[in-house]
């Protein structure tokens, strides 16, 4: 079979150019306050007070402290989207996170609410690794290979609305890092369970899919293949696709993917009695060496519940690790990787952008509204509703 390689994604400098089909940055109109303005904190407080209950500010765990200070609620992406939906009296939702999170909030909130992203260049590199044209092309090739009818798409929350909509159209479900095991079990049960003939197309993070299959479900790593969207037939043969149980999209988190076996080994050598805790978006070999593995919320709760004096090497975004070290000074908390590892796009939401968004609302100007196409939202909501129908906890990622 001959296939035409997917068209390359446009190369855009963050914050410049326009390509609303992706998580990549687009221009933010207007003049931002200077980052050095000593009155930024006072301006943010004044604008938020002037807006009162008309604005609800959401802050993702990976945000800077200067932004988290003004958040009404902090949490992971799906939790925050649900919190926004639970505040129908607030016409304006300011989401201090990244683009796919704001899209999820727009899908779940009412038509009377507007979700605002302070900087449109706050995207997600993982979400960008699965463009809708690439995923549609993949499904067409799975159909030609004769495996699509026994394949259920399972899409991680960290994906664009278009990919969530694709999942809804093809009878799949969304998952978080907390309920990925439940979601995979449901998907595989559609075709005979874990030991049956069914397959999962897992998007867009290969590591979460692999870790869930191998660690949580006891599956063999040999049952996993990686679909490379830049190669014909994903770089795989028809036989490989027919034999596989997990078809993993070639995507990853640019933060969690940087943690290494060497970093874990160094932490164990250098920190007495250390416990290593990492996010399941880390590579499989790193996850296998960790003492604890879990979502951002689980990492926070695990450390909060630990006895004073416990030593931790934490493998997740640096803003959160630094915040945990401040909140739990009686524990010894270290960052697992010696190299600085902030989420660069998440960090684009800074105090000048937040002040600009809030002060614009005071002037009754809505900047950077996030609006998902109605049909895309309906299809994506179908996949989200399927997730909500899964047994167990689904409020954290």
C-alpha cells in the first residue's frame, strides 16, 4: 500500500503567526504591562476585586507562584474544567494553564460562560504531536490493514479538542493519568478483555499508554507498537499491527520525558533513604525504578501524608516541586533531574498576561477567548461523557 506522508506542520515562533488548528502559539493583541512593573501584584488584586464573582480564576499546579496566588482553585486540567462548569454564575473563566485545558473548560461550561487564556502561546508540545489530519490518516490506514474494527481509541486528556472529538466519533473514551487503567480495561473489554483480540489506539502520550498496559494491567511490552505519524503506515507492517494490543502514538511530554535512569540512580546514591516518586508520563524504565508512580494529585497527596523527615526525589514539573518543598519544609524534597525542567509553554502564563486579561475584563473587553466549534465540542463531549461513565475516580489527571 502506498500512502502520502502527512503534510508537515507549519513552523511558528511562539506568539507569532496563526495556526488555530494546533496548540501552537498565535498572536496576542494588545500591550502587556512590563514584567518589571512593581505594581503588578497590586494591579492584579485591584482588577480581581473589581470583577468580584464575575470572574473565576483557575490555576494549574504547574503555574508560577506569582499566578497561583490569584487562583480561586488550583488543580490538574480536568479537575479545573469541572470546577469551571460548577460555577455557572461566573460569566468569565480565566484559565491559567495551556490551550487544551482551556478547550476542555469551554466544552464543559455553559454557552453563557467565556473561557479566557491569558496567553494564546501557552500550548502543549505533547498535544501538538498528534494533529487531527495525522490521526485521521492513521485511522484510514488501520482500516485498510483490517484492524480498525477491533481497535478502540483512548485519548489522554492532554490532547486537542479535535483529537477528543475524533475519539468520540469512533466510540472511544478520554482518560486521565488517574483512571487510565480503568479506561484501558473498558476499551479492551469491548473486544474480549485484556486477554482477548481487541486493540487500543492510545493518543498522544506513548509513555502513559505503555506504563498503564505493562504496570497496571500486566501486559507484555512486546504487545506494544509505536505509530510514527511521519512514516507510511506509522512505520509498521500489517503483521505488527495485527499482532499488537497497544498501538501507541509517538508522542511524549517534553518535561516528564527528560527524567532518566541515571537521574534515579544518582538520587539513590546521593540522598540517604530517598523515595523516588514520578509521574506516569515518564519513560517506562524510569517508572520501573521509582518507589511511587502517580498523577500530579497523587504526588501531592502522597508527600502530604508522609512522615516528617521523609526524603523525596520528585519527577514532575519544577514549579510544583519547588512549591511542595515550601509547603512541606519538614520533609526533604529534591527535584529528580539536575537540569532545570520547567514546562516552557505553561510558564508563558505570567503575571503581566494575567493582569492584562483581568484589566481588560474590568474594561469589558474580552481578550483571548477560547471557543471550540460546536460539532467538535459535541463529539468531544461524547468521549468525555464516556469517561465520566467509567467506574472509579475520574476527577484528577
